[in-house]
């Protein structure tokens, strides 16, 4: 070991210590604080006090009146949290994949333009995006008005389409209606993370050699067969990883759920806010919900990792 390598090793060691300290301060300590608060006790008419009781978790899973009665309200919120996030993440990755594949077949200049465009789109906040979709789906100035003015609503009435949309919660007896609905919620969430899906999938797909695709085409495989049997197995891990990352990101979506979801189909993010900042000011119960949501995200990540390990044979 030379004398010149000692300062370098010291610098690297110092950077490693800073990384560990950053993770502790920004991730571990806040989680431990929320976890500790979740065992606290809410004082009626006041704030809350530290404690160690499972009342908040019991309320989450079976309700406050257990064993006299059982309430699954917050488990339903958890279900919709997972449902919205998982479906939107899968749709975003499923639609971004063919787009990225076609994009990487173009020139380098075109790819650069697209990437700059999507990077710029990331500057839009969730509030800004939801506001745009809210206007687009508004009954007076959005798509329902377009349906009404162009005669599509009358055509749907004559052909039974409006009755079908009413069964799906997307229409009234007079016209189509897109909010509140699961359709509008999932569509907006998908749009919200679609640029992220493109950016996540671009590096692994762009590294696929053109010679591999050309060899498969030479052997008589159709373009669809090439993508299905050659390209997708090569990027299986990035695809699943993108779904998991977007899923975790969407679990905490708030504005989209508040605007487009039916109140009976709200998520835990709404419930946590109402508990912590709403009229109840029940921080312990809000913390308990946050802990359950975090553990759910961790469980889904573990399942995804097991799925990838099984597909790749543990490598």
C-alpha cells in the first residue's frame, strides 16, 4: 500500500459513513418514530400521549367495537390502495414497453429528443396533472360535453351502450360520466407514472443489440414473435422492477384519489391524512395505518423478488 492510497481510502470511508448517516436520518429514524407513535394513545378532546398499546392496530384490522362487531373499513382502504397502484403500474409498464421498443429502433437524435421531452414532463406535479385530467373529464367542459354535443350520447342510448356504461359506473341516465370512477382514477394514475416507466425501461431496452433482433428475423420470426420470445425475456427483470417501483410510488398517491375516486373507494393515503390532519387529529392511528401500508409495500417487493428468482433460477 502506497502513501497516496491512504487519503483515497480515507475519503471513501468518509463517504460510506455519510451514506449510512443519511439513510439513518432520512429513512430509518423517521420510520422508527412513526412506528413508536403508532402505539400511542389518543386523548379525547386533546392531542395524544406516548404509550404501548395495540388499540390502533386492532381498530385497523377489526374495528373499535371488536369483539361485539367487526369492521373491515380500513382493510378495504388498503385493498383499494393496492388495487389502484398495482393496476396503474402494470398498465403504465405494459404501454410504455412497446413505445420504448419502437423509440430505440429510431435514430439517436430522435431518441434524445424523446428523452428530453419525458424528462421535462417530470417537472409537472401531481396537482397540475390532476387538474388537467379533471378539466378533461368534467361534465360541463370535458369529454361528457363532447359526447353530448357530437351526438355520441344519443347514439349510445339507441344502441344500449349507455346502459352498459351505467353498469360500469361511467354514465347517468342522460350522459356519460367519468368521475368519480375507478376508470378515471386508474387512468390518471397510469398517466402520472407513464414517463417514469419510459425512462426506467429505456436503458435496458436500448442495450439490446440490433444483431440479435436481425438474427431472429433472419430465422423467419415475425416482429411480434421476436419481441415476445427474444426481447421480453432479456428485459424481464427491468420490467418487473419497473412495475414494483411504480407500485410503491403510487401507494402514496393522494390528489388523484381525492379528486377521481368515489369516497367509498378511497385509499389509506386519504385515511392517513384525515387521521393526522383531519378533524380527529389522531396521530397514533394515522401512524398505525402508515406502518401497515409500508409493510404491505415491503411484502409486495419480497413477492416480486421471489418471482424474479423463480424465473431466473435464483441467479
